[in-house]
């Protein structure tokens, strides 16, 4: 294998690229082959200028082959590797053992930040190769423990390192810190809405999807944003998964155990949420992996966009197929949604009368399909607070988010001890075969569930989700058995009270 290696990205995975260079006589030209995109082809001028800034004049016909030749290469990730390959071919630098180079070159030889540093670091650690990156990427690489990495300020520093005239600083591993995120907003700052807060506690404990429905100004968005504050901190494995996605799209990465929270506007496109495009980048649902995806004004999203969420909500991954290929992104999200109960916003409101006609209300109901609603575990009615409740100051608004988070962590710990050896973290992830065989539901509870499922016309998926929510409620109560009262509370959230979709 060639000793000069670069990186290209396929989804969130870094793939090695061998950089082979041949220089022959003749008029000067640089050709790059191996399915490069426009950004890779433009690297010819950046690399030539950076080498000229060091006094290295490239002459003759230069052929750069990026192998394997049938794998598309994109972006400016290969600049540093191409410069090293050309310098090695000119006998100006030598790389005696395989090494991975990642960075964009400035015309004066400086090395700039690129996306994909975390996937590249994981590849380097797996293969046992040293990794050379920009100082701006060093903070991301430091989060991947066990990798040998060096920060390259300029191309001259890199050449001095290999010639023995200098030594590049090694990237020190980040020891990390404990989870210290302060909830904002805090449960203690939200007046009233005890039923909605209880629903958020259940959603966080079992990773259950939730829908808030209420009049304008009732606090739906505030409640949804408070959900992040009661979620448990990311584990080491989960944090690495989120870092992979963020690094792939070029977002800044930091050592934080706070779970992602992505709020999406209803004008977003399907590609921006699901991923894809010409460069096959992850979308918002993957950026929210292991965290919360919040869709405000749920009924204003296009129908086709909502339908595209069916598979990832069920499977925890999303597969995107384009002409350039097929990639799979992680998409294990907790979906939080909020909307008004009707077009005017006051259906069922005790103060303002609803002015919508029956036909307008029916059209509004049809904006969200049954299969999407079937994938939501908790329907929460958020009533308008009275002026007296809103102006009260200093009253007890219930336990703060940190106390609720402790209960959630205890429930998640029980679930991990129960399902961890089978590869599941939360009750919401359980497949049907595990749910039927291993969730303890007695005869009395089965009879009750059968009666209520027939009355509420629940589908098979709906019954399974009720049992999962009941299991989570039992975990919060510290019970090993799912009792009737646990199923009754789960069914109450499934029924949704006075929501228009349950009528």
C-alpha cells in the first residue's frame, strides 16, 4: 500500500484513499484521476501554490491517482495528502510508513479545517496509522481516545517533521468532563401544566415520542424545549455517535454529554431533514440522533415530509438512496411535536370559541396521517392557563428538572440492566418479539388491555406502544411488574383527552 493516504467520506464513515503521484517530463500540467469532484480538481492550484510558497517549483507532467478509482472523492479533504504525495515524488519529503493526511491548503501553505475529522480519527485508530490534521481539527480528534494524531500548522512544519528538522505537536487526548448542563428552561420555571410535565418525564425515561396540542400561548414550545433538561447524559458510545454525525457535516464538536436538540422549521425540505443531496450529507434527524427532534407547528409540515419519517422512527436508522449510491445514517431520535388543535387554534378552549367549520376541522385532521400518529406514544393536551395562574409569583411549580432527571436516570438504568445484553437501551427500542415474550403483563392486565384496545380501536403497533409506555411508567415507580394502573395511565396519554384526532 502507498504510504501517503487521504480520506473520503461515505455517509458518516471515513474511507482510506491512496494518493499515487507520477511526474514525467514535458510541459507543466497536473491531472487528477479517480472520480474527483470539482473541489478535488481545484486542489491542483491550491497544492501548486502552497508548494511554490515553500520554494518547491513543480515541473513536468504530474499525474495524481486517487485509489480506489471507482470510489467518488469530494471536498477539500485530500489537499494535504496530495501535497505530501507530490513532495514525496519530488524527493523533497519522505513518508516511510503509512500515514493519514487530512486538511485543506491555503495558497501560502497554511492548513485549514475540514469536515470529517472524527471519522478520520476513528479510521486511523482502527488501522494503527498516525493522523496529521489542522490545529482547528485537533479539538475534535482529541475526543477520540487511542489515536496517534499531530497538529499541522503549515505545510513547511509537516515537511520539517518528516525530515527530522522539527517536531509537530501531538494532539493530547481530552480527558472529558462530567455532565454539568444546566436545564434551560427548567421545569420549576414553568407554571402549571403538571400533566404535560409528567408526560415529559415518561417520554424522557423510555424515549417515547410525544405530541403537544393546545391553544396558542399555552406553553407547548416551552415544554418541548424543557424536555432536553430532563434527559440523561450521553454515554461514551452515544457521544461518539453524535460526534461522528456532527463532524461529517462540519459542525463544531465539543466534549459535551448533553443530548442534541434540533428544532426544525416547517418550511424545511425533505432532504434537509432526512439527508442526501449531491454530497449525501446527514439531515436534521441524524443530527438529533440520541437526542430530541422538535417539530413545531406539526400540521404545517408537508405531508410527504412527515411520511418520510416513518422508517427512521420505527428502525432508528435512515437509508438514503441517490444516483451516487446508498448510505445509512443513525436516526434514533425522540420526536417531540407541537401544534394547535384546529386552524383557528381554539378547538376545546374554555375561553375563546372555535370558529372553524366542520369541513375545515376535517381537513385539518387529515394533515397528519394515521401511520404517523400511530408512531407517537403520548398525546398531551396542553390547556390554556388562567390569568390568575399566570400572574402568581413564588408559588411551587413542582420539582426542578434536575430532580426529574435523577428519576429518569434511575429508570433508564433499570432498562439498561434489563435489555442491555440484547442491545437495547430503552423500552421504546424493543422489537415486537422481545416485547411479547419478556415484558411481564399478567392475566388481569391483559384482559384490561384487550377491553380498552377494542374500545379505542388500537392497531397492533398502538397496543405495543401502550405496553412499552406502561413498562416505562412501572420503571419510574420502581415496579418489576406492569400493573393495571400503569397501563391505564399509558392509555390515558394514548387517548389524548379532547384532541381532535381522537374523536
